[in-house]
């Protein structure tokens, strides 16, 4: 048995496709340059297409590169008029829509740091993130304005810019939407320092702001390995390098691609693989604000013929299980990277058999921009693995105790250890958290917290997670956060949360709760409390009442004991 997994330097290189270089140079540009360069080359090409299925039809509204550039410049000038300076934080509380793209690029144009929010956040979660990042301006969908307005006195917010989703609808859909939805919208008045999105698009030219490649461009919030929500600082260099790695890996062509953005743009996967990559190559980016509408996604693919479709496994399961999918034409999809949660080989095979489209599994994390590994999209795709490290990326499997020693091979695979990665896409660190940064970044290596193995050929696979994070439909859920909410209920004595397998969503949240003595506590009561204080996808799918929980010698409830118990039940 060999003593090290690193006897052969970068064994994965021999499995790269011919067009993929072993290393990569960081682009000399910044995110500020993406849109102007694309608009110069492709002024009349659709940059964005808002795709909204309704009443059995698909309504679309295109925005050309030249118009997008105009709107971004005007919005950037208005942000500067509100006092936004380089380094200020601008929060985006928006789904996938043209307003997200305009506000994002305008904030970058003004030299600000963009902080995307998950629109499913509760008031509690939004307040925490706003206070942590110190955002002074937020751009929000009208339906979320009351929530944001309610927490703003506890934050640094000075201005809120409000938009309605229908502002980029085609006229007919606008009429239908107004007839069926308008009367249900919350009525509210803007404060004296707030504005409507459309009023930010008046005449104006932004002042040129110089940013450096190593300046922070985006804060993406993640729980990391500790469960404490932290802002991941990604520089212009981090994001553009990862964009280039993905472009080279998948052979993305200039001026011809159509990217379907159903994964959220507030997530690193959508931001890099849809928005940045689309702008870099002059692609048409199709915005799908309703990713759970499987029929609508299929209709969008058939009509608009996207060539790039980043997905999470939930999408594949829903589409493959859609009635009559074998008779639908999805073959325009040329590149279909899958990440967010493990892709079961059976799910992958079924999707290929029923659609003729080949999804390939990759891997990454927010702290790495986010992609570090991928299976070759046209070459040797090994089901059940996360593929090969990207160009310019190193990866190792090391011991759990010190994180220094490479695990030995035992047959064709190394023994399990922690996956660590190093590359130009790795984050600068956590926002204002030097101790957590030092714990995660050691000697230039990012410690992922994932247990994995490496094959002699350089392919990697994830076998478990060191962290207790739950991944539901590609969305990260941290047990400590859910437990903290449960413990706030006055009738709860103890609570522990774990993930349980689910065939459709990957994992679901299950809570084990010990009520206080002498009180009546129902599952419905607890779930209603969670819905008030957590984003919908974090709410437990089941609550089990217990008389007590097992504890360690120091009094810590043992999550492992619950997993072992469930394993005994299911085997």
C-alpha cells in the first residue's frame, strides 16, 4: 500500500479534455468590465429574457445588451446620487429577474460590495444579515418591502429601492397579472428616503470608479462549518477566475449560447455559472423566477432552446418524472452541470434515458467562488464522483486530526479524509471574522469540512460531511440555526435537528424536541412558530416529541445518537 495520495502530481490532468489547459491566468479585468465589453460586441443581442409561464402560455420579454448597459449606467448614477461610495454594501432582496441583474451590475459599477439575500428569509434572518454586512441601501421586491421596513430601525439602512416583478413583463402578461394579482398586493407607502426602481432609471451618467482585482466585490452568506452565518468575501479576481474556469471546462462559445438561469442568482452557483459566465460570452440569459414550476421549465426549454442549464438534483428528479417527458424535446441542452447536493447515479441515469440530455456532477462551496471540481461534460464522466479539480486548482484528501497528512491509497481509492482545495478562486476570508477565516484557510488551503476520497486517476468523491449541514433541494440548512429558533419557544426544553434522506429533495429537516415539564406542546404549534421565524425551506418537515435526549459526558446532546437510532430503524 502506498503511503501518500500525492505520489503523482496532479494525476487528474491526463483526463482533461483537449481544450482544457492545466492552469489558468487571472483575467486583468474586473466585474465592471463584463457588461461594457459584451455590449460593444453584441449591442442588439438579447442579454436577458424574462420567461414567465402563465395560463398555459410562455410569455417572454427580452432586454438587449445595449439597453441593459443603459439601465445599469443610469441605476449606478442614481446609487451614487444616494451617496453610495466604493466599499459600501448594497443589499439585493430579489428573485431571478432583470431588476436583480441591473441592480447587481450597477452596484459593481459604483464600486460597492453587493450582498445578495435569499428572498425566502424571515424577518429575523434578514435583520441579522443586514446588521452583519452594514448595508446602507437595499433593493427589494415590493412583496418583501414590509418585512424589510419592519427591521430597518435596527440596521444601517438609509434607502430602500422598491420594484414590482411585473415591470419587465411583456404588455399582455402585465395586463393578465394586474387583473388576477394586483388587488392582492400589499398596499404601502414609501418613506421619504425610499424610491421606486423605475425612478432610479432616469437620465444620468455614473462617475467612473476605479476598483482593483483584489477588492471585495460580493458578500455571499453561508454557515460554513460552525453553523454561524458568515459573509464570504469574494474578490473580483476570485469570481472572474472561477468564471473562466467554467468557461474553459465546458467549452462555452462566444455570442451563441443561451443560459437558463433557474438556479438562484443570489447563490454562488447561479451568480458564476449563469450571470458572470453569460455576460463574459455574450450569451442570452433566460431568467426563470419560478424554478419549482416544472411544466414551465420544460416549456421554456422547448421554446427558447437554451444550451446551458445549471441544475440541482431536484430539477432533474422533477423533470425526469414529469408525465410524458420522453416526448418532449430538451436536446438543445448541451451543457448541464449539476451541483448543490449529491447527484445519485440512478437519478443521473434516469434523466439521461428519459430526456437524452447528459447532466454531469460537480462540486464546490461558497468559499471557492463556488466551483472546484467537475466531471468532463463531454468526456469521461464517472457517475458517483464529483469529477476532477478545475484548471489551476489543487485538491488533496488529508487526515481529520491535523489536516496535514495525505491519506494513503487503499486499492484504487485513498482512505477517507477531509477534502482540502487551493486555487485562485478561493475566498479572501469571512467578513470581519479573522478567527473563523484562520480556522478555514490554513497555509493557503481551504478546508471544506467534507469527507472524501481520491481515485488514482484524480477523480474525487464525497462520502460524507464533517459538518452537520443539511442540503434540501440544493439549499444549505444549518441545524444550529433551526435549533436556536426551537429553543426560543417557551415550551421547549431541548431540541436537536438532523437531516433525513428524501428521494426528491435530497434531505429534509427533522426535529427532536423535549417539552418542558407539565406543558402541552403539539407538532403543529412548533411548526407554526418555525414558519414565523425561518425561511420556508428551513422549517422542519417533521417534529418528534421525546422524553429526553442522549448526552455526552459534558452534557452536549448527541446528534450522532439520533442518526444511529434511525439507521437501526431503517435497516
